[in-house]
């Protein structure tokens, strides 16, 4: 806790507790965690001077309270967290329309920090489940999240990750993993990238676009032989279909299919 200077009153109290219970010849793990924080927004939220943006602001402290926990049994894990945020601080992009000499509608771009005095509430719940059948392995995780104010703190309602692969050995010495994974999130007003400050910011309300509802699929092969590891990976293999919106941030499309490979070799005396 800070007791002097402008940050007087800042504090961070966090804790967790765990309990292991024998259950059906295995162990049920129960975890509870949480924190209470009162923090001053960082220096660059309050002060910035650049060619295309400049501000000096006095912002209130952010007060955050988060509680939750998780339950894990074998390859299954459930978790739930609830957080309240007062004086949430972020950056927001602003667009000022104008017309050029040819009558084309363009925009002046700017960005400013904003702070809302309203109490935001964020709810998150996730479940992960892994399956193993001999050489077959399937790892899955689904996360649900909601914000009480999507205009200030936008979040995709669902995030999904799934990884399916074969794991085996060739000639009893070459460890091999061959498979693919997919990532997916539902549509939401994703933060835009502001090159003015090199940070992500809320989209301007007059020209917002939604991103999401688009799977990102990768396939790969991993190998491990004694001290050597190497892999081959094709990322975003569905990028050549021409359908959907392959964006993680507005106006910045993802790369199309890329082939990657690498090697790691450890040397020991």
C-alpha cells in the first residue's frame, strides 16, 4: 500500500486457497482466488505528447474486485470468475469526417483516454476437457464472458479452442505429434489498433465494425529425437477460401496460409 505522493491510497490485496479431496480413486482439486485493487492509471493514460495526439489529464484510481474459483478432476476443469471495475480506463479512437477536393469522404483520426465512473461487471466461465484414447488426443476449452457495458469493454461472448492430434513414436525413438487446432470467437466490436500511440483503442461509435465468427485453423507435425526438436506447421490453412472475415483487429487482415518450420538442438558436454 502506498502512503505518500500522488499514488497515496494504492493497494493490492490478493489471495487464493486450495483443497484436495480424494474422489473415486483420484483427487478432486478445488481452488478459490480473488483480489481487491485500487490503482492509479499508468503515466501514459494521463500524459502524452506526440505529433498527432496530445493530452494531460487527471484520472481517478481504478478500483477492481475479483472473486472466483475452479474445480479440476482428472482431465476436466471448470472455472468461474466475477469482477467489478469502477473508473475503468482505456483508450478510444475518434473519427472526424471531411471531404477532399474530389468529394471523397475521409476521416481525421485521433485518440484519447477515457474513464467511466459507472461500475462495470465482467463475468467469465470456462470449461476445458481433454480426451486420450491410445495415440489419439483431443484437447478442448470453451470460455463464456460478458461485460455489463459492451460499448466501453467489448468482449466476444464465446471463445473456443480445440486441438486434435496423434501422439506416438517411430522406431521407438522418434517422438511424433501430428494434428491440427482451431480457434474461434463470436462476433464483437474488437478494439482497433491506433498507430498514433501504438496501442489498441475502442472503435469510434460512428464507424464500428464487428469481427469474429471465423475459425482459424492450423495443422502441424512435431518431432523430438534425443536432444533435437523440429516441427513443420501450416498456419491459417483456411485462409485461401475467400470467405468470412479473417481479422483480429479492424482493417488489419490476417496473413493467408503460411508454412513454418523450425529446429532446436541442445548441446551438452
